[in-house]
């Protein structure tokens, strides 16, 4: 069943049917489901070159540290394969396995040696943080070097999507790329029509190599006008249509900044904008929205770039919306991640950290830009041209947020996929650079699409019934944007993907998500509901922007509600569906019986009421029954009962007294009682040994449960 | 329709009530009368009108009743018993009625109508049948602000439930009169003038809430599990401990005399008593006030014996002091202190840092200010939220409660909880620990019983604590949102275990409202002793009498509830603790979409149940038919 013969691969996994592994325990469950049990490598030559980087394929007696309870560790074996880091816990019956894709690894850090070994910290792009403790320094170093190299591929061919090969035939793979059709999306909007058509000008990517081949422009503009306009725009990204509102003919167009400098102008570009405005017969002007802060835009003028001069363009209203650039956003998210990864922070540390990261302020500014545009289109019926500098980051964010606000279709699963495919993938959002798929310029990395997904999440919080999908869908997309598991988010433009023959060599994510769409459904979705008709009008009061715990603390299970309303409702809905089917079946049967026994019909009039058991709730009882570290580390970690059954719990109790710290706190003036001031717990935690080595001398005497 | 109680009508008493009667035909009748009265007005009539204002709330019941005579009698009885107070109210209400007042509320249409002041309510009615009337208890008003633009006055009314409304009143004098009346009426000192003493329910009391949760019943439950405890009457006349109830559960082996001695060693006489018995392992949680060790380390053998009596042989217990060690040390100088290790060798003390009540009040004021900040800057919001410290208090209280629960359930040790007075942070901890440990406390009845036991009987001074809320201008005396913080913590656990509670968020919000202003007597007074003196159970209606009616209960039921017999351990990480928007942002946002989502959830669940019933009944029908047909049909 397993095609490859990988020496570095753990035996256990080779012989085991991966389908039998509990997918839930593996953060990367999807990958094996897709493989259908087989892990094959398509490009062995690449794979062998990867193997060279693996200095240490297997390390025994590695400890996996539970991030939330540092005292809880699991011993097991660490394997490095060409594509994954795998940790297999040993001992316990339900074996804990941890699979981490190399492409998801953001960075690897060695920490100072501790008593138990050499800690290795792996930060992932999906915000997972994994800590191993490796007994030997040399092993730790080898793993570190290998992982550092493996997580920073130099060539596209090294990426996982080129070796990932689910058991599907060629036709099926090709079909997977046809799952979304942007032409169909434009025709859903009502295009082409008498005002707008597809221009063939960029078929060969000659006018703009970062744009897609098919672009909508007003019918009235001639090819020379397009070429002229593109020459006046950064990287040739001339104004083109992103969204068309059938009802009032208003459009959202996008471009890059004009090369206006301090005084330059371009007749073709002016004609272009004029044509866009005119193709919306209902309005007498159009908005030009520059999503940058005014200062940034002005600075660009010195470099011969800049923004539209209202005097040169007829009937435009120019508007700055201050969204910060990718560097500010990268730093902001870095700070946010640091805050989210704080271990037992105080409330103040967390809130101030959140504030200092400025993350929510940035989200708010993107949302406000989206609201401005959506209102212009829906309420004023005015077309909008959006640009930033290059028109592939902020412009993509703002156009897509506005689209979600405007059009209920983008609030459906399929619509969201289409939107990402259209405004992000096809319009040349530089996924490879922004996500750091390849080893390269760190300054190009920025969480631009994270911010878009988060804006949608913030909207979902305000409009719980308006979205067909739930947050798991967004998180799944986020994961796959970074995972390089599928070809969709590889490269920086459509042209690059074509040159790399992505469609022939890799698989598309969308059919995979579509197959699993039951997991992504929002049970509260009401398509017919009034709030879901047309424009969403979100509030932008500061308290409406919340910290997205499910994303940033995705892997910290203990931080999330122990019972999920969402899961619960999904179960109920599923059951309801079954009941409906059952009901139909019974009614049919009864009808048949009735026909046959029309005479005895009257006998059925008695109504039988029965008390039915309610739905079975998907309550994770083991998790619900796990206390936290309420003493912030002092309690010696919560009792290690994570996987124990009810009966075993009693015996697993840890002794509270036994883990009393040797306190020498300055404010612990109560010498007589010998009790530490537990109020200052969070500060003392870091210095605690990670093992039960700090036993108090009098623990036997003071621990009533010892016996 | 003939208005009942013609004699009363003749005396002119009911005339002012005309303003508030929604029944149109009756209103017209009464309106005619009122013109008549105003023509023949006399000093006596004036008083009568004030009486009518005072008791107007009784009117609907009079009107709606089929048995007019009896109701009228009840009502007259009410008039006579309150006659002595009438003049007080009458003096306070200078302008009982103003026309053309405009009411502004966020996220609601403005209403123009007639404003009326009565003894206990501020009422605004547009006098149209389909518009909602505003009925605001004076007791709910926290503070008011006046503004004038020309002769148009504006009163901004800030309520204890955190709502802020604006009333535009034409006429400077009227506005001033109304404002001063509101100020006076909302700060009445005498408890016996409070609305619960005047309120007569419009519903039939089926189950008297005053009789629902008596200590004897609770003790019977305990007796069925253990015989280590007894019910002591030592505090029968509230002399040993004025803030304790008359019946207390104490270890069986400790006699009343020892209790008295222990009481003299504890702040306010609050000697250690049983708070909770953990059935699973027989461990207990007790609560008390701080011991009065003072600077010279006083000790009390009886106190030591009392708490040691709760330990099993060879076992140790924990004393959770809700104060930091520094605060506890300082308390020594004022005669308080903490249990010295030497005198309590079987106990290990843990200090936590739950703030004292004045700090909490300040925190609430800051939080509400942050929530009402209209500036749309993200930074200001987060730093103000942080600076309020509210969420930190929530975290600290929850953490302490979890710790107590962990000691009991996981360490198998008994716990004694106290702070300084044992009436605030102590109760927060003991009651939250029970919610974590005991599934019964997560039902509606169980939660009511918990509030009754751990808050009302245990002597949390509700009246002092809830005298003012977040908009109070004056210096706080002993106001503090101790109970609100408790509710917030419960809400946090509810968010984390949305299927484990029989009640929903509305239930908690309702309780918050009623602690600050209510037509029910439940939260009046500061202790059982005070409540007995006030004769609340005879003179007022219990909140529980109302809540437990099936019609009302429906609003408070959590559709997702599935009894969960496990201990539920909440996360106390800052990432997991949320701002309780249902209370703090309640009036600052439109809840339309959230309400729709809730309705949809209810709908999904109800539809599921309905289908289940249908399927079941069909299944049975089929089975029946098939067995009947059996010889004939073989599928």
C-alpha cells in the first residue's frame, strides 16, 4: 500500500493503515485522508536531494513538551522525513502522533540546555508551537540543521505539493483544476455585457506579467488606451474590473498606483478612468480610493509614482484610506503572535500586548476601507477604482472585503473560494513572497491574506447567520495557503504558475475543501434572512474587533471552550436531516399500508407521544474534566489525567504539597507559615524546572495523599 | 366595560392612572372623569391624586380582574397602609406630568409622549396603543444630568442597568422640577419606601419563592449523605453573628458554646460554617471571616477545634485566603489577621489576590466609561479596557474558585475560604467553586438555591453593595459590583460550557438587573436578620415566585442544555476570558443579528425535537400496523 520505501520513515507508520490513525489527533489530518492510505513520491530525484538534508532521520527518547503544562511531557521517537517531521509517542496505548509539514515550519530555535536535555522550539506558520527536548546535544544540532534547511526550500520543486500524490488519476487531477471557473463567476455577475468585455491584450502576459490573461475592461477603451494606461501604472497594472454590481452597474476596479510623480499625466490613463466611469451610466463621478496613508503616497511621488491628481481626471473623487504597508503589518502580526504565545500571562500583559501589536487597529482600517467601497457601490451606485502601490496587497484585501460586504454569494462556501481565486490568486497576490514559501527575502513576507481572512471572521462574529461557512473553513484556508500542500497558492502570479505547469504537477485545494464542506457549514446560516440580503453594514466600534483565539491559539486546546456550540448545532442539524429522511420513509410506508388497509385507518387516530432521548452531544468529556494550572505552575501542573478514564483519575492525582516551590519571594514575609505568596505566580513560572525535581523536603510529611 | 370600584372613582383616586391605562375605552371614560375632577379640584383631591399616582401599578389588576370587588378591597387596603407615606412622595413630585417630552434611546426610534412621575416610576407614554411605553423604576436611576438649550431642557438619565436615555422636556421649570423629583425619588433612604413594598403582582403566586429554599431542606439533603454535621440554632436571634442566618450547619461534635467562642474570634462573628459538601469524596468547603489574631497573635482553641473537626483523620486541609499575604499582614494591625501555621498545623494556607470592594467599584466605573466611549479609536478602547482592570478581577476570582475546587476534587482535601469580612470575595469563591463542582448548581433551581444559600443567607450586603452602580457621582461608600463580578464569572464558565447550564445568559442579566432595582423584595436588606425585621416575606413578593413561573422560565432556558454530571474546569487564560457584552455593551450595540442567531438556534433545536417526536410516533404506528398485519404481510 505504501509505495515509497523510505529508510527514514518509521516502521510503525509504514505498516499501519493511515486511515486507521485518528485524524483528529494529528494536526495535519487532512493530508492522510487525501492520500487514501498511500504516501507516494512523484519526483524521486527531488526527494533524494531533500534526503541529503536529513542528517538525522530518527532520534529516540525525545520529549514532546505540552505547551500549556510544561511539566507534562511525552517521550517518543522523532523522525525526519523528506516532507514531515513526525513524533511518535511511545508507551501509552493510544499513541500520540504529531505530524508537521516542513513547509509549515516558520523557524526553528535551539534553547539553552536544561537538566533533561536540549530543547528545540519549532514555530509554525499556522501558529503551532512545538517544543522537543532532545537528550543529546549532537542530535539536537543535527535535527536543527536538517529542519532549518528542509523548512527553507530553495526551489519550487522542493515544495510538498510537487510530491504530494493522492490516489487519483490524471484526468481527475486535471478536473480538480476546473472546479472553479472565473469566467463563470464573471457571467454570474452579468459580464460580459454591452459595457464590459474581456480584452485579449494580456493573453500572453505581455502587457502585465502579474495580471491574469483574461481581463475585463470597458468596451469603449481601445487597445492603445489600455497599453498607454498600463505604461502609466506601476508594473503595468492598469485599471481593470474586479466586481460588477448587476443591479446598478457600479463596479469595483483595481490597478496599481499611477506614475504621476509631481506633475506627470497620461491621456490614455485619464481616458481609461473616464471610460470606467461612463460605463456606469447612473453616476456622474467615480471614486478613486488610494488605500495607503497619505504620507506614504506623497513619498512615492518623489520616486516618480504617486496618486491621481483630481484636476487631471474628470469627475473623480479622490480618497485616501490609511492602511499601513506590508512591513508594518508583518511586525504587527509578529507582536500579536508573541502575545498569543505568552504562557499564563496576566490579563494586563495580554490586553496591553494586544494593544501594542496594533493588529486590531489594522484590521479595523481594512474593514473601514471595505465598508467605504461597498457603500459607494451599493448605496450611491458609484464606481470605485482601488489601488495601493502595486495593487496586489491592500488592493486585494480591500476589494475582497468590499465584495463580501456587497454580495451574499461570497458568503457561501463556493463564493468564498471563487473570491480568493479571483481577487487573490488570479490578480497576482504574491503568495510565494508573502507566505515565504521559498527561502528568500524575509522582508517580502507579510500576513496580507491573514488579514483578509480575519476581516471575514470579524464579520462572521457580527453577522452569525449571514455566512454559509464557519470559522473552520477560514482556518483551513489559512492553513493551506501556507502548507504548500496544494498548488493553488504557489508562485506569485498566474504566469509563473503556468510556466511551472502547476496544474499538471500539483493538485487543487478547492475540490478537497468542497468534499469536506460538511465540516465547514455554519448551522445558523439563513440565506433567505433579511440581514443576508445585499449589503452588510458592520459596526466599526472598537469593541467589535476581537482577538481571533481560534486562529492564533489554534493548537492550545485548553484555551477554547470545552463544549462547542458550533459542533453541537452541527450534530443536531445532521441528525435532523436523518430524521427528515426517516420520516419521509415512514410516511411512504404508512401510505402504502394505508392503501392496503384503508378499512382500518381509523385505528391510527391515537397519538403516541414518546419521550425521546435528546441528541447526543459531542462533549469531549476528558477535556472538560481537566483542570487547568490555576496556581500558574505552582501546583505542579494539573493532574495528568488527559487521557485517563474516570476510574483511573483518583490514582493519578498529583500531590499539591509535593510541588511546593522553594520560595524565596521577597514579598513572602510570612516565614512562619512557610507558604509562598501564590498571588505572584506568573512571574515565578519560567524559572521552574520542567521536571518534578524541585520536591520540597517536607513533602512526605505534608502530603496527605502520598500514602 | 364597566370600571369596577365605583366608590374609588368617586373619590377621585384613580384619576391620574388614566395616563397609564392602555385600554382605550377605559381611558376615554376616565379621561372624562379627570376633566371633571380638575374642575372641582380641592386640597383633598390633590392628595387623592397623589395616592392614585402612588398606587397606579395596582390599577391594571383591578381593571382586568373578573372579581372586581375583592380586588378593589385589596387595593383600598393598600391605600390605607401606605397613607402615611403619601405625603412624602407628594412633596417630592412637584410636576407629575409633562406633555411633549421626547425620549431618545440608542438603536431605538425616538418617542414623543407624556412623561409622568409616580412614587416609584418614571413613565413615558406616547398614548398610542402600538408603541412601547417606558417604565423606569426610580430605584434603577443611578444619576442624572441636566442641560438647557433655551427653554428646552434635557435630562440624561443614567441607569444602574447601565442604560443611558435622554429626555427632552419643554419648559425650564418643568424640567428642573422633574430632575429634582427624580433625584429625590431615586435616592430614598428608607427601605420601607422601596417599590417592592408597594408592588402587587399581576400574576398569581403559585409557588412562594420565600418558602422555596429553607436551610432545613438543604440540611435534609446533607443528612442523607453524611451524619457529621448538625444544624445549630445558636444564632437564632442573630446575636452571635448579625450577618449570619438563624440556622447554620456546623460539625456535629462542636457545641453551641464553642461556636460562640469561635465567633468572638472571627470578624463580625462569622465563625467557620459549612458551605458545600462534595458528595464524590466527602470533602467539604467552609467559609468564615478572617480570624482576629491581631498583632500579638491571638489564638482560639475553639476555632481551631471547629475547623479541625472537618478533617478526616490524618488528612490536611487548605485555607484559601482571598487576600494577598501583604494585605492579610496589614489586617493584623486592625485586629484582623490570618491563621498562624503553628496553631493550625493541619492546614496549609494559600493567598490569592481578589481585590476589596472599593477597588472593584472603581473598576466598574472605568469599564463602563470605556464601553461608552464614543471615540472610534482602537488604542483607546484596549488601553481603557485594560486600565479598568475588570477582566483581571474576573480572572483572579475565577482562578481562586478553580483552585478551591481543585483542592476539593483533585487533592481530596477540605477547604476553608475567607477574606476579611467573609461577605464578598469569600462568597464569590465558594459559590463559583460549587458551580464548577456540583452539576445541580447549573440548573435554574439549583442556581437560585445557590444564590439564596451562598449570597442571601450568607449575608452578602446586597443593599449596601448595590445602592449605586457605574454612573454614581458621589464618593462610593460601600457600593461594589461583587455580585456582578460573580455573575460575570458564571457567564465565562457558561461560554466555555454552553451545553452544561440549564439557564442562558438572559437569566444572569435578569439577576444583575434585579439586584440593583426590582419590584421584588428578594435583594432588599443586607442580611437575613434585616430581612426578618423588614418582614419582606410577608410584605413583598419574592423574585423566585416570578422567575419560576413556566411563562417566565421559558426565556431563561438554555436550548443546548444537556445535564453534565462532570466537574467542569474552565480556562482562566486571558485569551479565554471575554468581555461580557450582554451587560456592558448591551445598550451600545444593535443586537438584531445576534438575536436572530439565537432564535435560529432555538428553531434548529425545536425542529429537531419535533421531528424526533414525529418519527417516533410514526415508528410506533408502523410497528402496530405491522404486528396487526403480520399474518397477511410478509415484506
